[in-house]
């Protein structure tokens, strides 16, 4: 174990490497670009991670999905507007499911520092009915990659990590973990799962909807979601915004605070607030 000073993007990349990832696919777009660049630079000498820029975000997602179907862990990276390009493959991957872990790292850009619009990729995760993590700091960027890959394989679903510019492009100390071995090649022979003809898709979609109570249970029990009840006034904060809130609260404040960093939305905690 060691401590490194990393950008949020770099923490995501290192977390993926240490999680036993075998491939990373991406199309460049600020603020996500440094994830791929870091992985490529870090693994180039060893040559044990397949890392190539893709023609566009849809191609990147399909390449990562193919590696997942072969039983390997894969990371695909893009910015928020890139997810529009990848939407067809992304939405259908929630229905086909995964084999090896598949994590989608999306970097949103609130304030449009380097983008033509603002989008909230969490709505894409909600629309696709998949889990989403939203780190508050660089340490969580790193740690959540382990959880995301594990969850993807346990639930046979893609998992989203949602970053924002101020996390992606700021640095902090990150405590690392021992690296895991990569998955062995283990292609699934269940061809029907990957072929979304209507007769297959209806069966797969039913399975996706049946997983939703488990996703909600995991959010309700997640260590990343917390509820502190203090007073009648309440605040709900998500991801990076939690830092801004606590910087402006006095130690003896009387606000109840619900912090959410894992989705779907923990409805029970919201009701408690």
C-alpha cells in the first residue's frame, strides 16, 4: 500500500488498474480525457492492459462491452455529451447485462468549463436502471472502482461512476490497495443473452426490472449514503456538493443532512429526512 497525489481522473484510472481491469476504451473529451491517458501511461511498459482511443464513444462502449462478454473487466470513459453518442449501446447493455465487470466513467461539466451544455448523467443511469456511484473526493474515486467492478459482476450489470469537473481536475492524497489479478478469459456461451431479438429482450428486460429492489436495498445500506438527523430543517446533498455544504456549516449547526453518493435514490432515507 502507498499514498499518491492524484487527480480525480487519475484516481479512477488507478482504481481500475488495481481492480484487475484488462482493457480501457475512450474517446477524448474534457474533463474525462486524463482517465485514459493515465491508464495508458501507467500500463504501457507492462503491456497487460488493452488501451486504445476509439473512433467515437459508441465504438468505445461496444469494445468495452465485448471485453466484458469475454469475461474480462473493462472500463469505458467519456464526458457527458459523449454519452449521448454512446446511448444506443449503453441502454441496451443494461438489458443484455455483463459477464466480466463493466464500469462506465462519465465526467459531467457543471458550469460548462469546457462543454457546450450541462447534462446530468445520473438521469441516464436512472433511465437504464443501473447502479451509479458519485464520489465526493479523490479517495472515493479510487475506492469506488473496486466496488463498481465487484457490483457489476455480482449483478451482471454495467455500473456508472459519475464525476464532475472539480473532482476530475483537482488533486488529493489517495491511499492505495494491493492490486488484484485480472480475470481469466471466460466467454459466456449463453448467446441469447447478447442477442436482443424481441423474444430474448423481453426475457432479459424482465430480469433487469426484477433486480431493482436489490439495487435499492444496496443504496439504502450503502456506507456512501448517510443521514444525520439534527433538526427540523433538512438538506440533501450529492457527491461534491457535500464538501461545499460542510465547509459552510458551523460545528453546532441544527440542520439534518442527507448525503447521497450511491444510486438509485435511497427513498427510505429521503422519507426519514
